[in-house]
């Protein structure tokens, strides 16, 4: 555990994998492209789930469970959808020893089976809206995989709603986008840009897709969640109809939205450093670790007594007292730094004698991050410091993104910008300009931010008049 | 929703399905043998998860996630295991458009992939015990399916632990059995019998399987959870070895244990009546529903104000104020009775004027279950009543089981007993006697209870000396 990881400057991708494995977040599974989420990584996922789930429920959503298997024939009912997902499917052809007549797809996403059921559940306007969320896993066969970011199977939530009008569906789509942004910024301390995806990047079968996009530590972008206004595409394919107040039979408008275990990759890459993970206090499995320090057995007794009393005082916070006898304090320091515990609390014999504690911030390495505080009233100081770490992590990530986002005036400036960060530039909206950028720079349009300057400007590619700016970047 | 369900006396099986569908707990999925767990059923599952998860964590267990797919070759490493599960497998043969060389099994249970990973994670005695639990779904191809009780895919948790000694593994196996019993009795209000499964009924690959068994409303048994001491079978098949304190390389001892969404079936069948579900207050998605009653608009204002104030006072309990204007109070009564909400709180104009509320218990239908209580201090009365309902449900189920469990003295008495309940009888331990019972009566040995009278008695089948009693019953 005390082994150093590959420095980010040397090989960012290797650093990422090293950190995940050394911190015991996840491991490669013996199944192509799949991962095992180890207890420390899963505890982070549980905290993330809980923070998101509260937001979903507070806005009237309820959870449910839909089958893992979807008949192949269902996928074919929405043309764009089946074309988008076909290359990525895992297909069950044998069940109970027999060849299946209609093969079953392991769900890559659940719009089709949801559509089938909603068509049965919805009769009248009184049954609307339906606001259901699922916590499950999905399977998409991937050629190149990377822990948390792109795996054949991944954990996520998928929300699926049905509404009486276009306006309500669009409102829901944006409501959930805002919830994702709020979650990312206030829980994960990850600044994000909310925006609309281009036509070429939208979800297979959607009318319109929105995303939140974040800048990773290597200045590449990561799409961190998406929210889709599905229009009436799925409702028509599956006959989700309702009798409205005016006694007319109408077709529903549906949405879907998802955030996955990929978010864990974002947290790792936005905050981590060469010593390992740095986890935001609001989601960290452990918010603080108490490391007792002693040399003699006589010292040990007093220190441990004090440490245990402190652990009790901190009840309700996510705290661990590291009372291992077979490793040194220095080993413990490195170990918990690797795992990104936001705060270390050191207690030595002198601290006990003087009624003090030493607090060491994970996000501020070395001396500058250390503070000696009085033991009395320590809980309040610790809670305040955790809140400070949370907001400092966000501020640092935001400053980093801003420092690495340019507004190029020429296509040459643009090409330089996307080599090493985000470019925010006018875009005429044409697929041709979008494709040219991708071909020449490997950067893609991440999204068209909701937040626009107004007015018009020259398209960064073709110079024709553009009414919107887009974020361009190389992406995971 | 107000439609009556089929009476239990007329067709128990139909009653069960009716109740589930009318209460919107679950629905049939358009995939053979699969179900959709609807929001109301899933909310019950979430409460069940939370109550169990707390118990797991309080005993040192942590959660993790393992892949959905298991290479077919892994299953073959443990002989009994593959023989037990082979007929029930769903097999992915196509991934990303290509035929797979080593087909992937959709996990029927995760012992094999867990074994593979533990072998990599365990090096020394310091790494032990490993105490991991998974919340996921598994797939077992079933010929005859029934909502919640037996579906091709079902939700469950599977715990997997590795230990240094046989004794520790056995202790863990029994610890988890006790946790299941505690959960069933104190949360689900379902009385259970803890015991050991016979050799013929144990888990494929286990050294020993324990179960908790409950009596349903039709006097049949339902195995409600199992806990397996796997011995060294999987540890040997997957080489889970550790260097012990004495520097010797040793093989681990492992356990696994699971409780599934089947438990929801138990709750339905143990407590429900001809009016629908009756849910235990500790797990019920809604613990009480407030039904305002008025005739005129003038009455409505006062009643609604009072109902809203009450809902606020009951904050923290799981409460719903049913403020629908388009259905009658009578409709609402039937609706919430069908859904098994433990307590109904009625507020009418006279109640408001007199400072009273009417509380109506779901488990005691009609007049006898109604009490008028003063509005002041209502919260305490309501909490007490919920606690009373919880313990009364348990007591009633226990009395029912005891009234329908016989201790037959002869094989003829035995045959009559298992026609209509449980038989507790001496069993010599032979597979032949077990098989004879099953052939002649369709009853099986549910388990050999941990709680034994001591001494010996004549085997109910062959009359030879037996040292243990077993529970025999027809089972789901």
C-alpha cells in the first residue's frame, strides 16, 4: 500500500489505474471488460447513490425494478435506438438448456421494456406523470475499456418518466439535468457545464440530449451524466397513450436520464494527486482517520485512551481509528493518503499532555496543511475543516477548468486550445463543421452550454454566422 | 382498485396473484418468468434492504459489486455446483456481434467468481476474515414461476466470507442465520424456524446449509433465507490460500448466505387477508394514511387544515395524506386496505370539532379495530399503535403456525398432518426415509431445527432410533 503510484506527469492513464488498484477501489474481473468494485469503491458509490436518491425522491420520483432481459424484438421497435445499440449488445441465446426463439438482450438501457409496461399502466391523464427511477446495472459491449470510465457492465441509475405534454417533458429533462449539476458540484465537488448535445452525439432515439461535462486532471472532458427528452419516439413505438381531460386519446411524451459509476472516475481524476486519491468529504467513505502515535507502551495507553474518546466524540461522522499495532504511523499516513481520506487526525503523547490534536488536510500536502487545534471543541473544528476542504476542492477544480478553457479567435488558436484544454467557441450548428473539427483535432463538441453570451459570432470553423457557442474538447 | 380479490378459501394461489396486482406491488414482465417490481413493491424492498443492511454492517460486513457475467469454465471448477446449477443457466453466447469462445453465464449465484477474486486478495492471515455482501439480482431459469416466489430473475443479497478456520466459518454461518431470523421476526413479523437442511436439500457445493422456514397462510412452508458453510470446497477449487501465523500455507474456509425478494412473498402470504395486503409497520412503505372526510366545501376547509397539520406533526413517520378530491372516502378506505397500510387515520368535521381522531387498524377489520383518540398527543398514540400492530401480527402468525404444527405419533398421523400443516417428527437421518415421505406425501424435510428436545425417538418412517426431529411440510 505504501508503494508510490506512477506520477500523473509521467503517464496519466497509468496513474489513474494505479490509484484505483492501490486504493482498493476496484479490480479487473476475469470477464472481458468487466470490473469488480471493491468495498472501498462501493462505499463511495453507496454515498453517491444516497445523495442522488434523496434528490430524486424530493422531486417526486419513486424507485422500481425492471427485468435485466429485454426481448430482441423490443429493441427493433424504435429504429434509431436499435441502430445505436446493436453493435454493443450481449445476447442470451440459451436458457434452461434450450435455444431461445426470441433471443434476450442483456439491457443496455431500459427505454423499450419501460415503454411496453407504461403502455399498460397509463390509461388517463390521472395516471400521469409517471416518475420512475431504476438503480441497476447495464451491459454495453465495449472494445476498449477502462476502470469505472468504460466497462462492459456498469452500475447506474436510469430515470424514465411519461408526461401529458411536450412542455412537461422538457421541464423534467432540464430539472434532472439541474439535479445532476447540483449533485456533481455540491456533493462530488466537480464543476460541470450544463448544455445540449449536438445531433450527432445525442442518445439513440432521443429528440434532444442534455449533458453535464467536467474537466479531468489531464484537461480532457468527461461526460458525467445525460438527460434526454425522448419526445414521442418511444411513446409512439410502444403505444403509450392516455385519455386527456378533453376526452381525446393522446400520445405521451417521455424522458430518460442517467448517471453511472463513471462519476467515480470523474471524482478520481478531478481531485487526485501523485499521492493517490483525494475524496470530497461529503461522499468519502471515511471523512477522517485518527492515527495514534506512540513509542513506548506507557505512551500507548494514554494516547489510545485519548484517541478512543475522540472517536466516540466524533460519532455520526464517518471516522476510523487506525489502531493497527503492526505498522508504523508513517505507513498509516501513506496508506490513508493513497485512499484519499480528507482529514488525518494525529494524536501523540505531547498532544495528549498539552490538550491538543494535529489536523492534516489531504488536499494540502505537508506542513501547510497541518494545524494544531485544542482538543476541547475539536468536533466543531473538524466539521468546519471538512466543509472547508469540500469547498476548496470545488474552487480548485473550477479554477483549473477556467485556467484551461480558452476562447479562441481563429481556427489555429482553436486547434492549439483543444490540444490542451477546453475551447469555448461559436459554432454554426452544422454537422460538417463538427465533423471537420473531430477529424482534424480529435476534439468533439462536448455540449452547447445552456449559459450563452447572447448575440452572434463567426463559426470557429466556417466563419458563417453562429448564434451559439459550444464547448469543444478531447473527451474520455 | 376497489374490486375485491379472489377469497383465499376459494383459490389461495389466485388470491396471492390478485393481491399483488391490485396493490400494484408487481406485474408480469414481457420476458418469460420475469417480473416488474412496481414502486409500491420496490419501496417495501428498499425498507427490507435497509433493515438487513444495517444488521450486516453492524456485524462488520461491507458491500461490494461483482460482475453479472461468469465464465462458463468457472462454474465447472466445483463439481456439485455446476451439476446443481447447469439446468437453470441463462447463457450469453454473442457479445458485440461476435460469437464468444468461452460463453458467459448470467450469474445464478457468485461463489465461483468470488472464489477467483478472493484467491488474489488473500495472502496472509492478516487479510482474513473477508466479510463481503452483494446486493444484486441473479438468474435461474425456472419452469414454473410465481410472482416474488420463483422468477427467472430475482433480487437478493448474497454474502460471501472467507475465514482462517472451520470454527470461524461455522460461527459466521450461524451468525447470519440468526440475523435472518431476527430480521424476519422483528421487522417482517414472520415467525421462522431455524434449522439445518438435509443432505438432499443443501446448496450445490456446500458442506452444510441452514435455513429459516416460515408457514404461509395456506399452511405450506416457505424457505425464507439460507446460510451455507461451504467448507473448503470452493476455496480448494479456486486456491484461496493464506500464510498463517505459524508460517504454514493453509486453505481458507468460506461461507455464503442469501435472502431474496421471495421474502416479500412471505410477508404477503403470512399476513394478508381477503381485503388485500397487511404490511408490518416496520417495513410498510406507508405506515399510516390520513383520510379526510367531508361533505360540504365549508367542512372541507376545516378538515383539510386539521389533516395537513396532523401530517406535519407526524413528520418522520411514513405517512400519506390522501387529499384526492375525485374519489370518495369509502373508495380510499378500500384502496389503502388493499395496499395493506397498517393504520388509517380518519378526520371528519365532528372529529375536528371535538378534538378527536379515529384510528382504524388494518389488521383488525371493522368496528373492533377502530378507536377514537384525542387529537392532543396523537403522535404518541399512533406510534404505540403501530408497535402494537407489529407485535400482534407476529403473535397471530406464531399462533397460526403453532395451531397448525402437529407432532404425529404414527406414520398415518404424519400423513394427515402434512396434508394440512407442519409435522414435527423424529427422523433417523436416512435419505431413504426422506425420499419415501416425499414420494408418498409430497411433503419435504424443511429443516432439522436447531432447537431440539434432546434424547431419542423412533423415526416417523422406519421406526429406527432417531436423535433429531425434523420439520416436514409441503413447500413453495
